[in-house]
């Protein structure tokens, strides 16, 4: 039977090869459909496929028409699929392949276009990663966060998608760094750190001739480790000399690195990290970008349930626009209302 791809469920059996625009098979016939196959079909804009009338377990397959009952792929499942594909892509770069921007766009853009879901989950991204695979998770998360920031700063969709691509490719040059350095589990030597600092230039070399990327995005890839006070690399640029997209990628890169679990770092609360970004690194990062990031991350509504750093649970009852990460909270335990602004040792650990 011919069905829309959105109606597929795990266990459906393909009756014919699914082919792309190049007429090459994407998924062979007799494949048992999984969530990953659904994402692939969506990525290649395949609208309908021919499947058997029975699932692999013998049960009859009747596609559900009610949208509310469709088996939609979650954002996290989609994210994990992209991580898996990216590992293979990065290995190809490591082995000498050039960046194929068509493949990159087909892999990444469907994920970035789920911006409504990304906006609701932006403070959860650090939970998706693990310390063993942090390297790969970081690149995808930076792409999502960079696109999100561009979106929150009211860039047009075409621009924030390009910013996301820039975030994704900003560390592509790591493929040319000695993998023993990248995977080293102890502190890097000065010489090794100098090698790491070459990766923005390598990343730029990968993308400089790609016509599908705007020149401004290519410059952002080169400059994403530059800092407003001139302390960054590889060129030591300052303030207005730093590309506007590079400033967005810089905040995204710094935030995800600080919130994620790594070999020698435990996870930190996103709300604690944005306070650190505002107070301690304000001179290094663009204040406007940091402002939009904090505003977007901490746009709490009244009644939002939160867990504090002392493990107490409560509801937000008031938020000061000037101090969005320091709201007033009614504690569940004793109904006491406290202002986090008066308790600097406390911070929001999780949104529940």
C-alpha cells in the first residue's frame, strides 16, 4: 500500500527501493522501518512510500489519520540521529575528504528548522551529551544554539540557518588536528594548545570555496574564537573587528562548553553559567549577544516549577526583567517566598 512517510511506524516493511533525485537507492526494499529511517525519508523530502499491509511482527498496518496520534520523532531522537551521522562525516574529513556542503545541509537543516522545539528545549541540550562523546555533541549543540541566538536576535530565517551552519562547521578543522591531542585525558601542553588554536584556520580552509555559504559565515568560522578584549585567536581581533556572526557562535560555544559534562568537568546549571557569562566574561563576549541569550533562556512564565541548587522545589511568582535568572520563588515545602536576588549562593538548577 502507498502511504505518506509521516504515517509510517517502526516495523513497517518497504516493498520497493526508495530512491533520491540522483536515482540512487536511499533505503533498499524489504527494510524494516525505524525512527532513523523516518528521519532519512524526511531529510530527502520523500513524501510517500510503498509498504506491506502487515508489520514485521505480523500485525496489520492501518495508517492513523488523526494527527494527534501520529508517531512523531522527538527532537532528542532527531538530535541523536544527527550525532550518529556526524561522527561518520567527521571521520571522512579526518581521512582527507572535503566538506560536502550539500550533505551538511541535508543533515543539519531539518534539525535547525525545528526552532519552536529548540526554543523550548534550549536549557536541556547539555543533558543530551555525555563526557565520552562530548566532542561530537558540542559541534551539533553549537549549531543549534547559534541558530537559536540568531532567531532570538530577529535575523531572517535564511540568516539564522546560515549562522547555524557556521556554528556546525566552526570546528570542522579539528579533523586536521592530531587525534591524540583531541582525545588526551590530561592537561594539554603549551605546544599542544598552540596546535589546537590552528583549528579555526583549518576550518576556514575547508569552507572558503563553498558557494553555498555566505562570505560573512566563512569569516565567522575563522573568527569564532576571537574575543572582544583581543585575547582570542587566531588573529587577536578586538570589538568591531570581529564579525557579528562570529560573536554569536562564540557565546554558543562558550555556553555549551561550560554547561556540559566533560572528562574533567561536571555539568553546570545553564542558569548559573549565564550568570557567569554576564559577570565574569562580559568583556570577552559581545554584551548584546549575551543579553539576548540570557533573555531567551530565562523567559520564565509565572508558575514555572523549578529545582534550586539546594534541591528545594518551588514555583516562580515574579521575574525582574533586569535580573531574569534571579526570580522570586514560592517554595513547595513551606510556601515561603524567597528572592534569589537576596540569596546569591542559590541558583536555579533545573526547570521541571
